[in-house]
C-alpha cells in the first residue's frame, strides 16, 4: 500500500469560520459517519464504523481483556465520544448518549476519549455526566491544544495548558485526568515546554499520564525525554497506514509507548456501506473535502472494500469487526477507539474481540492490502496543515 500523498501547501490557515475551525480540530478524534445515498444531516445515527447487521455480540458485565498504554492500564477497545456532540451532524440525544457510554462500561470498556474542542466543550460535559457515578472504575482521556477563539489557531503555551486543564477537570467532574493529549503539535511552542508543563501538572496530581496526537517521531522523542509519553494517538486503519511507514509505530514500541488509533474503521469506509453513489453534504459532512472520498478517487478505492467484505464473510464477522480485529492483532500495545452513538453499534464493535486473527492471518491481510493502492489524502488541506510536518 502506498503512503498517502502530502499536501503541497505548508501554510496554516490564518482564519476560518467557526464550523471550519471545529472541523479541523475535531479531526483528531473518531469520525462521524454517513451511509451511502444519505447525507450526514439526514442520518439519525452517523456513527463511526457500523453495519446494520451486528456480528458476535458481547453480553453485559463480561470482563474485557486489558492492555497497557505505557503504564496506564485500559480495556483493549475504548470508546470515542466525539460524535455524540454533533460536530458534523445534529447533536445526539444526551440521554441516549449517556446510555451508550454506560452500556460500554457495563460491557467492560474502561477507556473513554474526548477533547475540549469537541462541541466545543459540550462533549467533556457529556462524558463527565455519564461517567461520574463510576469514575473510579474507568479512565478518561481528553485533549488540549487549540485556541478555540474562532480561528484554527493552535495554542500549547504552558500558561494556556495550565488554564484549560482546570476547565476540563470541572467539565469532566473529576479531580484528575488519566491521559492528557496534546491534540496537535504547536510549531510555535517547543515540545519540551509542553512536556514540562504536563510534568508540573502530573506532580500536582491533576494529570496522570501524558499523550501526543498526530506527532512525528522527532517530536515524540523530544517530549519523552522530558516527561514520559504514555500514548500516541494518530489515524490508523486498514487504509491509513502511514504510521507504519514513518517510524511512529516502531518508535512507540521501542520507547514502551502505547498507540491509540483514531478513525480505526476508516471514517466509515471500512464498514462496507459506501459505493460510487455515496453523496457527502458539503455543508454538513467534512468528508466532502477529503480527497479519498471525492468523486474522482472513491471509485478507485472501492476494490479494497469489496475484498474486505469477502474476507469478513469467510471469518463470520462484519467488515468493521475485521478492521478492529486487525488492529488488535497488530500489537498488544494498540488500543483502538471506535466511536458511536448507538448501543447496537457499540456491541458490534465490541464483537471484534471475538474475531481471532492469527499472525498468519495478519500477514495474509497485509499482503493482500499491498495490492490495493489508496488514492487521495486522508484529510483535506486545512486538516493536513495541522499535522506535525513529518507524519
């Protein structure tokens, strides 16, 4: 599989609309979905990575396998909560979202992902309300790093970090954040200063673990030298594998850092729901501006999903479950965070744990994937401009 094309423009947008700013910043989390022939504004449950017929379903209160992100122990599948706050679609019903979050916990999920910029702010409020009764039994990851001032500006100045962490703690209804990510690397602030600020917060007990999102190998190493990095979060899936090529996965393994794939079902593509008639609403769906989903490139990318459907059928699973099981089989230090608003879709995702892929299966999948080039960048130019330059 060839590596994604890089944006030819290295400039950072100076000013964007509020919607564009939120679209840019929220791209660091698990993405919202729309079904073929539907636009995101018309789909009631635009969740990541779902099919309508679930595969093997977990039963409530079963124990999930645990994994380590550095020294942070979490369930091997987490839950991305971004889409519940409607960054790209109407906001989901709050009570239904709370039920889904708690259903995840009942089924062994202990790792929940949010960020201050989702909403902005309202997603942290939602996660805080849903998890407050079971706070001591779960782990919360959230993120800092955007100015959230009507532009797409980044802000990781130490004084800003120490201000916004207090606000996140309040919204999350907690006295500590288990994993605090820098949402995007700020080129105007040395990463050593960022890591130093986090180190201070860890010494105060407000933060327990430090994470980076969409960071390059150079940035990871520099940060880790100041304050141990527990997890790196980047997009990673069957059709977004650049972290295998740019050294990020290898570096995380070398340094004992966990890896958290966001958009592990390929922004919905790997669910098998898309075809060449799929339409993306330019006003409501961020993928309308993503080259891979364009009219020019989507038809060229269809062979991979046709293969995945066939492979999943042989394994008695759904395409989404194969996509997640592949990530789980790649490394014991990988913890995917698929997101959904729906309890049914949540259970489908958790069913990935029952799909056993051997080392030979993974090798076979990787070999077959190499026959399917991926056409187009994974995100649009505005989104890619906020990615650490060597990722």
